[in-house]
């Protein structure tokens, strides 16, 4: 009976086919690491998770912006006698100050920037098409590993094509929230 139980607790090493304990993390014969890829590569796993969260976050922000821009087109084309309410001037902030605000208190920063027109200025640290090659994303240098992710409207394609890393620019965007301290903006246009 004990021999049967001990055999059930054993397995064959996928590398050398020797019998090892079922709970072994390393083969005692060939020293092969038997843990799964995600456990072996914790840093890469964390980076992949952050990228996925960023994609989901930026995709959600774009949908809200598209709806509001469609609403603005309908409102401007209507011939109603309702007086147009002047929109507030954009909140002016540097990329570094924006990252610091979200690092210090995300709830307070959301109250100040989320859903509002924001003029953000800074130094270009990255220019990309995003994961699906359907976005125009410009990252502005922030603090540490955090940067401001600005998702530009497609009409800005020519302007984005002429940008260079290290260039100072200003963008007018709609503020979103932040993912792990990195603020994101949507509906951006280069000023």
C-alpha cells in the first residue's frame, strides 16, 4: 500500500524521463527547472500584465472620446436656439507635474484632470502605432518609469509623422485616469 502511494506521488521528468517527486520544482537528476514559464519569468510576466492593462485602459478611453466628439458634432450642426455654453479653458500642466500628481494621489488627480480638457506639455519619449497599428500614441517623459500616454486623433497623423524623440511639444487632450502611475490622455491634438 505504501509503495503504491509513493508511486502516485512520483512523476517522470519531462527532460530526462527519470522518476522524481510530483511536487519537485527542479529535477534531482538533470537539474531542469520544472516550473511553468510565468513562474520562471516573473518580471516578464509583470510587464505583459502591465501592457495588457494599458491596452484595455486606452481602448476604453477612446470609446468615450468618440461618443463625446459625435455628440459635439450633432450639437454644433443643430439649428436650435439654445445658446452655446463656452467650454472652460484647458487645464495647463507639464507631463512631469501630471505624473507627480497621479503618483501622489490618484483620486485627487482624477478629480482635477479626468474627463476635462488638458493642455499637457513635455518632451517626447516614444512615438508608436500601438498594439493594433490603429492608434497614434505619443509618450511624454515623466518621472522614473512613468510617462504620459497620449492617444492622438487620426487627423494628426501627418504631424505625428514629423515628431522626433526629445522634441518638446504641447498637446490638448481629454484626461483619462492612470494605470500604475502613468496618466493616459485621449482625443489629443498637437497644439
